[in-house]
C-alpha cells in the first residue's frame, strides 16, 4: 500500500491555520514538505496551527477572522472547536454597498439545452403533471390516487415523465391573514406555476379550508380545482381526480423537447452535510460553474441566510447597485429578528456533522458557503418564495435547512439544483434533478452510486477548480436536456416539500 504524502490546504497567505487533506487524518510527528511537524493527531478536514497563536489572537482562514483563540495554541497542534471563540457578526448598519462591483465576465455563447417550451414563453426541463393541495387534509386521498395514476394511466403517455403530488402541511388551522403568512402562500402558489408542469397543474382542495384553492391556482382557473367535499365518497373522489388528471396527461403528452437557450434556465445552489473541504473544493468549483451559467445568460440562485450572514460584508460590495445591496441587508435583518424571536442565536449552526467534518463555527461555514456564488455581480434579491424574474446571480433568501431551501428554490422556478456535500446525504427533489457534488475523494468512493461529481480531486491536486467547474456546467446541460440522469433520479429519491411558515398556527 502506497503511503499518502502528508498534505494540508492553506487558502490564503494571511491564514494562520490550514486543513489536513489526508483520508483518516495524520498522526503526531508527521512532517509536511514545508517542515511543519504535527504535535497532535489531526482528523481529516480539521485545522492545524501554522504558527503559534496567542490567547485572544485572531484565528484566520480564507483571509478572514473565523474566531479568537480561547487559549495559547502551539504551532503544529490541532485547532479544535473548543479553542475557537465565536467572533461578532458583521454590523448590518456599517456595510459597504456596491463599491466593488465585479466587471461582467465575457458572454459565453453557443450553449443550449433541449427543453419543453411553455405557452407563457418559459421552458421546462421535465414534463410533469403537478397536483397541488390547498390543505393538508386531502393528502391521504391524493397520495392514494397518485399511486393509481402512475400504475394505471401514466404508462399510456410515454412523453410524460412523472406525476408529482405537491403535498404540504399548510392551509387550515393557521393565521391566514398574518403578515408573514404571505411566505407559505406565495410558495404554494409559485410551486403550482413551476415551468416543468407546462401550465397544467391541478389543485385538490377539501372545501372548508382557510386557504382558498382559487388563491393558489395558476391563472385563477376554477377548471383546475377539485373539491373533495363535492364528491360522492372515496371512490367518487378517486374517479374525479383520475378523470381530471387524464385530461391533462393527454395534453402534456403532446409536448416535445426543442432547442432552448441557456438563458431559459434557473439553477439553484445549495450545500448540506458541509465540511471544511466545502469551501476549498466543491463550492469554489460550483462557483466557477455558476459564473459560466451567468455568462451564458442563465439565472443562478444562491441561498441560505444563516450561512451567508457572517460573510455578508463580502457580498454587499458585489451588489450591482445600492437597491440590491440594501435588499441583501433587509433579508439579513429580517432573519436576525426571526432568530431573536425564537430565542436562538447563530451558534445553533453548524450541525454536529459539520463540526465532525472540521467546521468550528458558523463564520467558517459561511466563508466556505459563499464560494458557491462565484465572482459574478449580484444582480437581484428574492424574499422567501418569490419567483425569479431576472437573469444573472440572484440571492434567494431561505433558511439553511436542505428541505426548506429546496422547496423555496423550486417556488422561485428552479429547474435543477447543484448540491455540494462533504458528509453525504441522499436528499433529492421530485420536481427537479439534484446534482450531488462531493467535497472529498473518500465520500465519492464511499457513495459511488449517489455522488454525481467528485470535487475532492481538487484537494489532492489531480484537477483544478476550473476543470471541475466545467464538468459541472456540462453535466447540468446534459441532465436538463434529459440525456443523463442524476443518481437521485436513477433511484427515485426525493424528500417531502417543506414550507417555511414563520406565521402563527392557531
């Protein structure tokens, strides 16, 4: 067995810590090529002190302060989590805005995909019958009927990819007129308008719910609504839903793929099960791919307020103008207040798995997370659940929860999500493909039938960020064109939709 050369990654020349690359970590006495010798055993992805760090001295990674030393840290020792005191978050009233707007990168021309053109001018990347609910009460019936549709009717319509129930826990027993109720309501409404549904989504209601079905129906068309209380028993419900569905399947089956410009795409970016490699391998590669997509005219969404908040001072300067910069700050302030009402603070993030992967705190996590945004100017900001209408790099405000973020990005019109992970997760979405990008070679090898792209080769020097970025870009176009499937599609893995509802439940 060939012994691995000891490797560490120092991101910025200002950094006084680096992360250990080697699978399984490194033992005390290990000497790096630069002469640095380890005092402690250091797990993979965890930090080693490159210099002596005095008590209360800044600990620097990515060229930024990620914390302060809780005690003296000797050169070559393990900078483990308890030694890193959390610094204050950036003051939202003192942020630079639009003062370092990056120059627009040169256009990337000649790239297209095969999509389904919709009557409203949008394009879908899948051909799906979407059936949404106005209230959770009807979910049991709808799930029963969807199983029957898939088994008995869908096989007759080979051009239709799937039938998807948009189930959720909202609709009644809620403060429907509370100001913040607009978030779940517009999320449900925009989900039903997703371009992959070809304008044929239908709504199943009960008949007595607070959230009126007409309120969430695309184009407010009553012909798209079926109320269960108007049907004759269970079999009457089943027959009516199946009849309504088949009418739409007939129309959807006529749709054919055609050549569409990349500017029709909305691509979402997210990370989950992050580790210390996320910010140096997968996320920068995704950021490079994001820049390629923006150059080709696409809309790219990056999200997760709590994993942006502590790096917001690096984002507001990239806003194209003061309006966009102030919108970024608005979403940060709203979330600060939301967390305060719940009597929690930012130390609730990261997760135990993130820490096991080497992330000491939310500041370090945020600095790695924003690498997904690449280097393009930030051209717009969406409040939770809003539909994307602009091109370019957009901040779509969402919680960091994988499921809630995915749901909100779908409501913004996302066709495909690129999801980076260091710890690993089988997370997927039914409405859109999820491309999994591993941060480490070990994860890509361990989950070779769940990971689509391995960015771990960046850490070992086998490939560059640019090379992996181009791989991601090309893979996206293959998947949205229906020429390739992601592993989550292959296995049929998907999580439930999870609405973000900060309003009261009555």
